[in-house]
C-alpha cells in the first residue's frame, strides 16, 4: 500500500472511529489484505485501534493479528477478553495459534486452551512442547499427507476435501503404514500423473526433511540451499509430524539478520524496531555499553602506565584517537565477513586457517597503505623518525585488529557462543586496549630516537 | 550434507580425479543435489574442479553452476570454451541464463548468444535490458499464463504439456486478449475447481504484481508482507512479462542483509565471503579506512587545540578512549535500529520525529547511568569535581552520539543515499570528532573548578 493512500485511509478511519461509524469502517477495511489492515491498525491511536479491531470478525481478526508487529500485538492482546482471544485462536492455523498462546499469561492461556475446540487445543499443546526457534517451534500441523497406496485420483479428491483446512498446498507428503515419511509429490506432478497411478509409483523418494529440534537458522539455510517452498518435519523416528512453509522461513531469515545486526551493534536483548518503552530499550543496550565502560577504564589504566612517555612526547597523545579508530574499523571489517559467513553456513571450521591467513595478508596491505600515508604527512610536517614510529604502530594495530576480528568469532563458534556478539563492542574494546598498548609501547621503546 | 560426509566425498573425488577415473566420480556425484555437487566442486583443488566439472552433462552442469558461489563460478566459467558455455546456457532457465551471460566478457557473450537456440537467445536479450537489482532483473520468463476463456480442463492439459519447461508451478496467471494480467489461480484451486468452469469464473482477481523497474529489496518486502511464493511482473501497461519465485527472493534477502552488514562495517565494495584476491578485498575495505584516517587527522587537530588544557589536567587524557568508545557504541546502537527499520520498510518518513525523541530519551537514561558510574569511581579515587566534569561529558557525548546515529540514516534516506553506509565508520568518525570537542570543551570550561 502506498504511503499516501495509507495516510488518507488512516485519517478517514480515525474520524469514523471517533464517530463510532462501524459500518463505514468495515466497508473501507473489507477487501484489504490482512497485512494492510494490520498496518492501518498500527497507525491508529491506541483507543481507536482497540475499537476498530473489536469490529473485525474473528476470522479476519485472526489473519490481521498475525501480521501485527510484536509490540502492537502484545499490547492489543493484553486488552482483549479471553473469550475474544479464544474465538480468534480458533480461527488460526496451528503454528500461529501456538505463537499467540505462548505469549499469553499462563492463567489466560489455560482459559483459552479450555475454550477452543478440542482438536485445536491438542495441537497447540503439542506444538508448545518444542523450543520456539527450532523446526518444531515454527512448524504447522496443517499439511496434506497420504499413504503410499493412495491413487492419484483419490489424492486429488482428498485435496478437494481438505481445501478449506490447509490454505497453502505445494506438496503432498507420502507416508507408510507407520507414518514414516517416504516421499513427496509436488502438486504439479500430481496433475501431470495418471489418475489410476499409485502415489508410491509417482512420488519423489529423495525428500529433504528436518528433525523437530533443528535450529531455525539451519532450517533457513536448507531452504536457501535447496530452493524449497516447504519442508516436512520428522520426529526422531522419521515419522512425519509437521510442515514448515517458506513464508515463515522468510520471516526467520529477516529475524536472524536483524538479530545478528543488533548483536553486532552491541544490543543485548533483541530490540523491536517499533518498541516504545524507553526502559526496555535502555535495558537492552546498557549491558554492552557497560562492558565497553569497564574496558575503557582498563584503557585509562594502560594510558596511565605510559604517563612518562606521553609527557615526553606530548604529540603522541594527538594520535591516540587515530590508532583506536583504525584498529576498530579494521577489526569490524574482518569480523563482519566472518560472522556473516558463519551465519550463512559458508565458512566451515576447516576454513579457519585459510581465513586467518587471508585476513593477515589483507591487513598487511591496508596497514602499509595507511602507515605510509601517515609517515608521509608526519615526515613532512614534523619529523621522519616520529613518522616512522606512527607508521609502524598503525601497521601493528591494524594487523592485530584484523587477527582479533577474524579469530574471535571463529573461537566463539567453537565454544558454542553466537559469533555475532563478537563483532561489536567486544572486539572494539579488546582492540582499543591492545592497540593502545602496542602504540604506546612502540612510542616508549623508540623514545630516544624521536 | 554433513561436514564429515562431505570431507570423505571430497577426499575420494580428489583421489579419483588424480586417477582420471571419470566413471567412479560420476557414480558418486549422480543423485546428489546440485547444491551439494557445487559444494564438493568448490572444495576441490582448482585443477580437479575443472576436470570434474568437465565430466558433467550440460543439464547437470547448468544446475550445478547456478549453485556455485560467485567467486568460484566466475573462475570456472572463465576457463570454459564458449561452445561448452553455450551448451550449459541452453539448459538453463531464462533468469539464470541471463545472469551467466551478463557475467561473460562481451565478445564471448555474443558468441554464446549466437550459438544457443533462438528462443533462448531472444529471452536472454530481453532480460538483459533490465537493471540487475530490479524486478525485471531477477524475473524469469518460465511461467504458466492462460487466457481467461480457458476452461479448467484445458488449463490442466496445458500444464501437463508445459511440465518440462516450467519446473516450478505454484500459480496459473490469467490474462485478457491484450495480455493484461487479470488474475491468478493457485494450483490447489485449479484442482478443486470443476473441469468445465472457465478460468475467469474461478480466478482470484485481486492479484499482487510488481512493475519491472521496482527495486528488488522492495519486491522482497512485498513477498514478506503478503506471504507469497511467487509474484507476476508487469510492464508499464500492466501486461504480464515475467515471474519471480520465492527462492530467488530468499537469495535477495540474504544478499541485501549481507550488503547492509558490510556497509555498516565500512566495506565499500561488496566482498564475497569466499573472495580470495587479497587486493580485491583491500580495495573494498580501504576507502572507508581512509575516510576514518582523514577524520582522525581532524580529531588530532581538535586535541591540538586543547593542548593547554590537556597539559593542565593531564588526567583528562586517560579518558579520551572512554569518551570516544561510549559515543561510538551508543551511536551505532541507535543507527543500527534505524537502518534496519528503513530496510524492512518498518520506519516511514513520518516516524522521524517519534524516532528521534525516543532515541534522545534512551540516551538520557543510558548517559545518566554511565555518567553516574563514572562520577562515583572518580569521586572516590580522585576528586568529585573532576568526576562531575567527566560525568557531564559522558552524558553529553552519549546524547550527541545517539542523535547523530539516529538522524544521519534518516537524512541519508531523504537525500536518496543508502542509509546503511551511515551506520558504520561515517557516524563513528563524526562522533569521535564532535565527542572529543565536547569533552575537552567541557574540561577547558571547568578548568578553574577542578
């Protein structure tokens, strides 16, 4: 929806809501996509948002609520009666219903699970067992599976019968008597096949599936690698238990990228872009600021150690920011490439040595370019020997920063910590402390020659 | 494929390749997914990679080459004869063929376009007209479209006939006599509909399409917003001209996230994770390092201006790193949230004021927490008045950095520059210079009280 249209619609609805003109509001909203209705709602005043949402039929409300951003949804749901929540949950697909119930306070969740239809309630309880960011946590129970003896004709009949329950059908999954996944059939193949053929004779046996406990980021990498639109999820015995569709994977990819970027920026607790609570935001950002704080107290102590040299060559002080910044920037460049490579599954542990040697060579080139420049400037405007000390420091600081930047994420992965947290304040702080020590150490060592 | 399996297969193939045992190699590779074969190839020695790739039939080679990373593909293709390239391109879908031809040197591209079948050649030439990162640049010409008068029965027949040419069919697009897109029909709906119904009576008229010139990032946001698996592309008159599938969009999303992360890390030219040329890598990273270099020369001049104050209160020097780092970290936190919000389309220009006011409030909280801590430490170990100066500086530096961090990306968007470049060295360098001026200005102003 264009920004201008949106603005007009929002204005109209704000006015109509103040007039409590529910008929006109529904006239405007009907026929819009749930995502568009959600965006409109998100831009209304809180009071009007609640009023307008209350006008929606449960089936529309259930589609819209899924599309709201997390902050708006949480706020909206917290103000709904549990009867209304139950109505809405009843209309949802199993994965969305589970996500919504998981966000509810325990006592309301229980009431909702009691109120919705029994099958739905069982499904949600089953899905709640899985960790939120695993294949089991994002899978849905709406899929089409059939025994291998089914004929193509029967399969098509079955899809007709299930058309209402399973909104998106891309593949038919084929299972044996024990419920083990034995193959799949894209809808196109079903159409192309002959009516009397049995599924076991037309299925594609080489089916890619994932276990319930696989991390969602890994699932996303599998979708990407094999160009999938949906993937079956199996339990530890290989029985088909759910399905993940690519639209959820697209969300996962955006989420994981956002998460990595935030971690790299030193935001500890994931911050919603539309988060409005200043304290929640502060709370997420302060931990790494405080790590930096402590690190810089150490940096202050490092400088204190070199007080005598600094007093001797006062000029050295002026280049403290430069050494810090050039180290910081080089370290983050190296770290970002490594962190991203790990996230996309493009850097295997075997690549460690190659990667480090590449980064060292790059830092040699960059360090020499920057060092020579600095040498030239200082040699012209001050004196060559101090220029040489600065140039060598620059080279050493950049090499050190690149090694730290590339190796810390690789080490973190090896010990099972998310490498993304490394590429931010952690590396920068380390770099500052070590970089300053290198720089001032070199200055001190060459005091008599400057 | 598991890392261990992969390692074993690679060892086997390296050995077999040295023995030129082509039969055994093909036995191992046949039945693997193209992405897996590509990964195996990418891990072989250069010579063996070339040899093994040469063994593959053109249709398999065409699937494998698409899955290679850009660096490996470019290297491999540069060593192929144009006859072999033509064979491979002939087997490709139009969008992949276009990407490959676009990467070739002009003279070879011409030879290839002459050698492949005429229809394919026309398609590639048509697709080459579009900018690489627009809807037109990523769309393919393989899709199923039918006139609105077609019956369901005829449509199914047509799909059977086209089954070979169009590997992935999720939707049938319906066009009128002028070729204008009038609706679509998911395959499931086609199965559910009655054989004698006309498409115009069962189609979904509310079809989301994109124009050829739309930026691919925007297309990706539309996929995400409306949970699509494919989208029709139309020309300026509304005529159907192509189709984009979600697997390509998944690539776009990963690419755009990688690009943003790299820009935020100050990497000017996109760096492939598997890039091996040290000079290419340096060349991409140096520009922002040099911007930082110049910025830090200015920072040195700022310090030089305050030489007298620094000599008066030598202790102030020790906190230069802290002021720089806390400003830098706060600025990047603010910038990252804004850059990400813009990329995902979740921050509209109307949100500018709200966003800034939120960032200022957050920086007040964080600045006060850090400032108080610093005040406490300095008051205890040195003296309260210097502690107060440091605390106020810290607060001012953090507020300044947050405002810069949030506003620079918003300003860049307004003037049409990619905001992601802001969230890296640019903001950090500005922050360093302004932060140092604020800090030393405050120190100088309060010299007599310390």
